[in-house]
C-alpha cells in the first residue's frame, strides 16, 4: 500500500494564479482532511470530508475549496493564490467509524507551496 | 471552547537526560488524546494514543483528567528523538483532531 500520497511535492505560484493539490489514499478510509502547517502555528484544519459526498469547513477555510472526487481522492483548490497561503499542506485520512474512532490518522508527505 | 496548549516552543536537552513535553487541553466531555511526531521534513506519524497505554520508542504519556494534561515523557533522551512533537485531542463522538502548536525537541550529544 502506498498509504496517503500527495502531488505535487513542491510548487511556486504567482499571486492570483490558481492550482489544485491532489491527495489520494489506498487504505479504504472514509474520512479525509487537509491541513496547513506554518511555523509557530502548528497544524490547522482547512477542510475535511467525513465520508464520500460530504465536505465541511475547518478552522481556516477562506481562500480554499475542496472536492471529494470519490472515496480515494480529496483535492484542495486555490482559486486565486495569495502570499498568505505560502505554507506546507498535508493531507490525511482515517477510518473513523463507530467504535473504531481510535484508529490512526495517516498523513501524506506534504506539498510545499510558495506564493510570490 | 476546545483548546490545546503546548507551552514550550523549543526544548533542548543533552543525550541521556530526561524529557517531558507538556500538553494541556480544554475540552468538553472525554476527549481522546494523541501525540504525533514529525522528523525533519517528513510526514507526521502517530507516536502514542492514551487509550492504548503503550510505550513507543521509550516514550510514555499519562492522561491526567484532573489537571487536563497529557504530558509526554522519556527517561533518557536520544539524538534520534530530535523532532517536532504535536499533542492532539479529539472530542468524543465523531470529531476532528485539534493540533497544538508543537514543541521542537533538540537532543544534543
């Protein structure tokens, strides 16, 4: 199993450009998440998808949109990138169903995004 | 409001010294508590969860409901323990993880 994969690994954008970060998992997990990691701020939840067909806002959703394409894939889109969105983005997934709520949340390797 | 606090941004110790990374939380109900670790430029990975009461890589963490704390401890730090550590509670029922701001542990030879 590849676990959680993310593409691209690195990206440089100019202010105003758009892009989509891709995430996929092959563990048949039902819940998927997008976080951003910034120095001194820890990980902050952007959006999550509890199950296929549903998405919800997290702590810092402004400037982002998501799509849960199917059970495996969860993409994050920046419609008009801003320098404040320079960050490392992590995707994660977990089973999280009923009594299995103690299952481990698995993370992808991250995408380093710089917006100039 | 749900809140998790890791008071130390940086903890620097010498090899062989004891380590305690602090975590305090404010949550309604009975949250689940986790510690995640991130080695340099790698993905986050689960280190410990309170319900399993296990010791991983020599680390332990005890949930103190009275003090609402879940401090991470290791009696003898190793250089390979140098990493960023995140405390992460999750509320009861279906809920998302909330991450603290993290503590960078540096273990010097």
